[in-house]
C-alpha cells in the first residue's frame, strides 16, 4: 500500500506509460472542455480529433479524467465515451479531487486539476482551449478561476489560445503576473482572445517556435515551480467575426446574470449560450483552436523530449 502521505497515484494507460518510460513525448488533455465546454454529441468526435492533433504534432495524447474515484491519465475509447456522454458528470478542480477520490466519484478535470495530475504522472506539456481567469465584475463576485493559482505552483507547459474571452482579460494577465506565471506568445506579442486573434492586450515575450517554448520551460523547471503558458492565437482568417463575438458575449453574460448562475456553473452556461446564440459559430471556432493548440503542444513535447535538460 502507498504511504499515507503520498498522493493518489494516477493510473496511466499502457501507451502513455510506455511513452513516459521511454522518455518520449506525451501531451495531457483536459476533459472539462469535452464534458462541459462542448455540447453532446459533437464533443465525442472532438475528443478523437484533439487526440489525433497531438499525434500529428509528434506526441502521445493523454486525456485526463477521474472515473469511479481513480484519476486516469490516458483514456480508452470506452472511457472517453463515458466522459462525453454523461450529462451529470462532475466538474473537478484541484479542491474537488480529494472528494471524488475518497468517495469513488467520477468527473471531468479542469485546467487546474489536469495540470496537477499531469505533473504527478510525469507529463510536462498540456493543451487546452482557453484558461480560466478573472471574471468580469470579479471585484463584486470574487469569481476568479482556480486555474490561476494552480498554474503558479504546477510545473507544466500549457498551450492555450489565451484566456476565455468571457473574462476580464487585462485583470487575468495582471493576476498571472502577480502569481509569477511565465506567459509567452507563440510567434507574437499580441495576447490572443480565445475566439478572436487579438484580445487587445499585449505580452512582453514571444517564442518563435516549439524548440524555444521547450527551452523556456526547461529553464523554468530548474529555476522554480510553476507553469509556462504558451499563448497561441488563431490566424485572423480563422477567428470568430469580432463584431459577432462582442455581441454574443454581452448577451451570454447578461443571460447568466438573469438566470442567477453562480460559481463553477458560470463558464459552462456561458459557453453553451454562445454556441446556441451564434448558431454554432463559436463552437466551430472553439474546436478549431483546441486542435491547433493540441498540435503545437505535440511539437513542444517532442522538442522537450529531444533535449530533456
Ligand atoms: N477552455 C475551453 N473550454 C472549457 C474550459 C477551458 O475551451 O470548457 C474549462 C477549463 O476546464 C477551465 C475551466 O479550467 O473551463 C475554467 O472554469 P472556471 O471558470 O469555473 O474556473
Ligand atoms: Mn469561477
């Protein structure tokens, strides 16, 4: 039996275990974006497409979820079916992991808990859509995603298209600075706005390629714990029309407020509202940006495995 003070060890799929044992490239993928960020049944095809994008980048995908109390890193197709089909699946941040593990419950993992489980499994690179962050009106609601503090203490590269544009982006960047999270743009110092290429905020640093992203992480890992966020914008010709973007987000936030939605239900409610209000336009863009991030994460993991110092 494991010592009482060791964390519940994630169960690795055979393919992920083999890749890690060989020092090969592996990319962690979160399951909350599948279970709570994309609508059923489209989420099931997206799950396969995201894994394929990681492989196209040159790495083994490791989708992470908690099933019957057990954290899994790398899921079988039947386990992905479960994550994508269950309308009652819990959304698990770091603070929820002990409850799920102790009570034998199942849930999808957010950025915060996926990063933690990836690090525990020895997976250094993680791809998602957009980070959680500081919500608009957070000065009244105190709604700030646990993603931010988790990234301050978890050693992982997170490839994302910025933070979800339903948030207060400048405030989120300020918090990432306070928390000493390293943030670099991929080929740009324009901070992407998730569905749109430009959030209106800028970054101090950019990396030119996957090798530079891997090199930044290799130094950070030796220097201090905490994440390197690689912000990967959509090309302008693939983004959501910025005018449509601003209109549907304002509507979605007003609808969430009117419905009295609070806490961890806010993000899934708003994303669902956006997908319906834009007649699928936000959904298509959301899937596209996740695929691009997964492919880039695959290349960064491959670069890291090639020069593991
Ligand atoms: N990115 C997406 N779709 C999502 C999320 C991110 O493209 O659904 C999820 C992530 O799991 C992230 C979570 O960690 O939203 C943040 O939720 P909250 O704002 O409640 O912390
Ligand atoms: Mn929140």
